[in-house]
């Protein structure tokens, strides 16, 4: 019982991290000119 809760919690954090990393487009300001410099 406890092991299942811990496993699903870790799985939830892992899925959330992957969604945030790959699908969540954060609005970062790039102060590097016209945006073609590749510093993102």
C-alpha cells in the first residue's frame, strides 16, 4: 500500500518534470539582439 503510493507519487513527479521540460514553453527574455544569435 505505502509502496504503491510512493511509486505513483514519484511517477507523477517524473511525468510532470518531462511535461514541463519538453512541452511547457516558458517565456524567457533574450537580450541578444534580433533573436538570431542562438543564445536561447
